[in-house]
């Protein structure tokens, strides 16, 4: 059974940091590209960052400069370190495992709220 379980979300103050984790099980983690996406209320889901099985990284516009994606294949986990958080980073953050458009999985999402 495929599972992607996100954790680490919550309330952060502007300028603060959060580290999201996504623990994967039920599939061969080390051959999947892993990504983080986010969806704010009333907006479309957007790419934050993706990391290939070999460690190549691409950031979406929302993730450039302040966010860092990493993966630990030994722990079947992908991380998103978020620094200098802004209120506009408030969204539900989703973990994604991707091989193709026909073979990809989503987590249930974790809420990140940035507010003073």
C-alpha cells in the first residue's frame, strides 16, 4: 500500500522557519522523483520543488531562494526546509512521488500558516 505521510506543518511567524518531512512507503522510493507542491485557498496547486532520484533539483517560482528540498533514500523521506517565511507562503503543502503521469502518488497534505 502506497503511503506518503507529510509532517512538520503548523503555524510560523513571518521570518520564521519550518521543516516539512514526507515519509514514503509501499513503493521503490529511490527510483521516484519526489516533489513538494502547495495550494493556497482559491488558487491552483503549484510546484515548490522537485528532486530527482539522482539528486537533481528544480525549484518552482514559489520555492526559489528561501526553500531547500532534500531526500534521504535510506529513510525513504523527502524534506522541505522553508526559511524566511512570508504570509503568502500560507498553503497546504503536498508531497508527490512521480515516475510518469500514469504513475504518481500524492500525500494528504500538511497545513502551513504564516502569521503574526
